[in-house]
C-alpha cells in the first residue's frame, strides 16, 4: 500500500508541476519547455561598474509613475541594500527623469550567447542612474513591495506606490521598519539627515531579519530573533503572531495571505496562521519541516501547495504543503553554502530557479525536473541577492531595452543576466 501511495503522489506532483507534457521514446518533456531551457542555459551577463558594495543584502525591481516634461511616464527602478548600511535607488534605462543629477553606470558585456541565430542581439539592457542614496544606522536586511502591484496581464495600474525596507539592527539597538514613497520625490541627503520620501513606521528592540508585504500594501509581517510580528502600515501598530527561541531569518506569506511561512535558524520551517493570537509557544502551526541547517530563503509559488526552501548547507528543496511529512518533492543539488544568507530567485513563469553560492558561482535549475541548466563563475564575490522583473503589462509602453532577465547583486556590484 505504501508503494502504491508513493506512486500516486508522485504522479500528482508530476501533473501539477509539468502540466500537459508529451512523452518521447527517451524522456518526458514538451517542445516549448525544452527550447526555454536551452536559451536559459546560455545567458548573456552584463556588469555595471561603480556599483560595488551597493546591493549585497537586498534587491528589488519596481515600476513607478514619474512626472516628466512629456507627462506621466512609467519608469523602472532598482532598490538596493547593503551590509554597509546603504539604501540606494537606481533608475533603469536610457531616459533620465527631469532634474536627476545622478551618476550613470553603463554595463559591460561579460558573457554572450553561445547559440548564434539571426535573432541573437547583443543590445545592452541600458545604463542605470543613481537617483538617491540613504545611509541607515545598520545594514539593510530586506526590501519588499506589495504583490498587488506585481505587473500582470490584466493589471490596470501596476505602478508601485511604496516599498517596505527593514534594517537589521546592531548589538546596541534593534531593527527598524521603513516605508519608502515611490510616487513622490526622494531627496538626496548626507548620513544622519533623512530627506523626503522616507518614513520610519516602527522600531523594535529585536533584530529584524526578514519581511514580506501584503498585496494591498496595508500590512506587513517581519521575522525577528524572538519570533514574527504583524505590522499595520497605516496605524503603525504591531501584533506578535508567534514566539520562538530561534531567529526567524526567512519569511514568506502564502498566496492566501492567511498563513506565513517562517524559516528558522534552527532549521525548522513552520506555518503560522496570522489570524490567531500569539500564545507563549508557536500558535496555529499547520505543519513542520526540519532541515539540517538554517533556512535562509523561502519562496511561495503561484500554485498554493508548493514552496521552495533554501538552507545554509547549500541545499534547495521543493515542498508540498499538503505532504510536508513526506519530505521534499524535489531537490536542487550542486550549490555551495555554509553560513551566508543567500536570496534565491524564481522567474515570473516559475520554470527556472536561480541562486548564487559561496564559491562565487551562479547556478540555475529547472524547477520541474531539478536539472541544473547553468553553472558559471563571473565574479569574485558571493551572488547573494537577485530578482526577476515581473514584466510591464503595457507592452506598447515597454522600453526597447527591456529584457526578461534577472538582476543580480553582490559585493562586487550589480549584474544583469539575460536569459531570453
């Protein structure tokens, strides 16, 4: 009976992860997916000079509406955070906003496609412009944006109104939660003097390791060294949703936004019901997973039943919420890590998983099969944070230099990995 059940669940996972597939004599797959894997395995890599130490702890790509001489214009921005306490905004593309006097960084091509076709283009993804920089009192631990504003095909307004940023804190002070207004001007300022657009909504006595924003931007959850808390952005009130003796170093809301996945330094992954009141111990736990090392990153997939977990021993696993007691559904092997908090990324189609390693390599896997598609070293630093642009739904307004690749941050600076 156990073997039958195991085969049954394996077929369910195969259908849910792979969808409609065709079977050849050699292996299972489909033509479109195989072509996408082929292109993803031969990326173009671009490096942005003079961006060192800007983006080794947090990185987000957003669309914003800005007023220019031509009227309201949709622009792309990169929000970066670092161990050196710096938060910086970059504008992406060839056209600067009116009045910007920031420094320009033009990318250099490091690697090009090995597949030569008539459609292969070595067009640069464009320069980035340093718009503003903020010096905080401790390192930046997280940057997140409301999921409602992740551009989708049916979105009318995909411009992000604000971003949430958290600072880790130090041995003498706790971390803070900041709201960054992206629809108004952000002032440049010297260290210790905050300008317009930055609002500290909460300061804690504990360290803040991780955070995630609700889709409407009204609330957020944060992970600390004593548990997790729910924060109301408008009222600036907080409510503890769980307590823990182990640090919550990674955290992710599920798609329903009723449950939150918490990854602990002890190696445990627990699901907490945010609607329940916090007791002295974990409250509202729906399931438990234990791995050998701290859980440094969690990603909930669009399919509500699946999530990815990356741990500091280098392993990355795919789990099914319904069957956590049976262990991982898929294992992604080959990554190298021992103690670094590395943020893995998933492309918008959720076909590919990308992560850096302590050996300075960047790797990419097929989420469905677990096959490693790409492995290479092109920097002398840990590729510690990355994000994929969500895509502009208004294709007629999309800049010609827009590429569906990933932004990558490290102590060596910003990179762009074009997988198209």
